[in-house]
C-alpha cells in the first residue's frame, strides 16, 4: 500500500466490507462539515473552537480509514484486469476535481 499503515489495515480493517468502511469515512466527513457549519452559525467562541479541534481530530482518524479503504478497493479492482494504474489515475482525478470544485464554490460564497 505504500505506507506504514498498510499492516494496520490488513490486520484490523481488511476483514470488513469495503462498503461499510467507505460509508464510515463518508459519515466522518459529514461530521467534519457539520463542525464547520456550526462555527459559521455560532461564531467565534472559545468553547466552540475546542470542540471543533477535538472533533476534527476524530474525523481525521475516520477519514484515514476512508482513504486507506479507497486505495485498497481501487487496488483490488485493478488486479481484476491488470489496469491498476488506470484506476488509481481515475480515482485521484475524481478526488482532486471535487477539491477544485469545492474550493471554487467556497471562494464564490465567502
């Protein structure tokens, strides 16, 4: 997998279905976004900042499960017809395009 966490993934997370792991990562991402929206509505408060920082730390851990599962899923799909590089390229392109669109929308709204 190219990272030191590959052994962790195979030992603990590899026994679950990809759909459950990817759904868990998506829920973690939604929690992270809800913290951002909460900050926008309630403003700058010290207690709220502490909650957002702790929540973002937890969501970061959940998102690591998501990205490791995504890479492992793409690798598994690529082994079926020996085109792993093509699938990784498509996956990275989709993720980066969503980042570009999201940043563009944020720049327009803010």
